[in-house]
């Protein structure tokens, strides 16, 4: 509730203060994209050689998978960004950009093709009000509540079990990831301590149940975002992670254990685009963002062949913010797809109570 009040009161702050005067000549932007493509290709090659030479002893936290994932986003983003620059070679700074709104609702459709099983719809409420602490410093009070709208049901596929329900599970959780940003010429640095918590209640076929609480603590996550051009950005996060686990079978909770977990990493490439006036007098600006996340905390992974559980999901999101002329607030609509096993789709709607971004 406190964060919601902060979210509603965080107004009259520019969403990206460090971008006000940043304009990179098209020739320099092309050089940066070319360097990023080669760096990404080198990361993919280094990750592959690491696997062949050193193996996969670190599992989901193996740095080889992180090198490969970051390299994939760098190379793919630079290729897409270069194609977009052909359509608009000047890439001038935009008057306002699509940016993360302080309030957003997400919906993930459920469903399964397995007879007798149930995968419910999921959703989240994300809050991210921004506060300007100085001309080049900004604080974002990020947090989220997540959960399933129903129970997950898994069946026993053996013929003698006749696909009877083997267990049911209900999952919910919360994220806390406040972020501090320092804006410089051509880049910004970020500090984002993160705490992820997931609760689940599992009921087995014999009627017994178990409650489980998992946490991932990443207090030293740091990030950097490079401004490839006035409309294109490449960024990454990296940090150590500690995991904790406790459970209860109906009695007292077990003592919490804290273990060093897999390395956390994230890479993203975003492309901003302005739009002409839309029907009804609305104007819009959109953002295409591709990303890779090395986490596996929620069990989301990109599996292929015998490679299971090593690579995190690659995702793409297209978001458009719409406003009426003269308004300082407006609506954001988003559509995202994630390359997890079986694929995942995410729909979002948000309301931005801040000015939409950059003043030239």
C-alpha cells in the first residue's frame, strides 16, 4: 500500500534525465552497432568453447551460458537496430519515449494439452515510481506481486493410474528490486539490489501437503546501459546470488538455509520509435525490447535437445504508450513473448502518471 501511494504521488519527474541532450551522429552509431555485433559473436563463440573445454559442471549458473546469452542479445539487437536505422538514418532524439510505467498489470494465459492437467492463468501487479534525486541521479522504487489465478494440476500418466491427479499446487510471490541510476554522457550506471520470494502449497494424491518458501537474494547486482544512438540502447546486469529454502509439512517450519546460487545476469537491447497522430487525436510512441535473463528461479528455461535447464529465457516485448495532446499521463499497452519450453505470452496494461520522457 505504501508503494502504491508513492507511485501515485511520483509526478513531475522526467523519465530519463540523462537522455535530454544525447544525440550521436549516424556514422558513429553505425560503428557502435558493428562493434557490438562482433563483441556479441565473440561472446557466443567463447561460451561454446567454454562448454567444450571445461564442461558444464556449474549447471544453470555456468558463466558459459551467460556469455552465450549476452552475446546472442548483443548480436541480434545490433542487427535489428541496424535494419531500423536504414529506415530512419538520422535517428534524432524523440520528444518523448515509451518507458516503464509506474503502475502496470500483467496477464499470462494458461492452458495445457495434457488431459486432466490444468495450468491456470497467471498475473502480476508491478509498481515502479521514479524519483529524481539530482540532475543526473534517479531512484526507482520497483516491486511486484505475482500469482496464479487458480491451482496447477499435474496427473500421473501411467496406464495403471488412468491419468489421475498426482498433485495440485498454488503459487504466489513478491519481488523487491529498487534501482538507483547515475546518468552520464552516452551511458548510465545502475545499482539494483533484489529480493525474490515465492510461496507454494502442494497437495499430493494421498492427501498430504507441503508448504514451501524460496528466496533469491542479489544485493550486489550492478548494471550499465550504453546509448547506441538517440533511440537505441544496449544494457546488461550482473551480480552474485544467494538462495534460501524452508518448508513445512503441516508442523513447524524448517530452519532456513542460505546457499550460494547461480550467477545472475541479464542483457537487453531496446529500440524506440515515434508515431504520427493516431485516430481519435491520440499520439503514441513505442519500444521494441529483446532480452535474455540468466536466473531459472521460476523454472523458466530455454531447452533444446539434451540441453535442459542451462539457458534462461530469451524474450521480446513490444510496448506502446498512448496519450492525448496536452496530457501529462497516458496508457501503455504491451505484448510480450518468451522463448521458454512451450513458449509463453504476456499481455500488459499500464498507466503512466509522469511526463513521457525526453525534452530536446
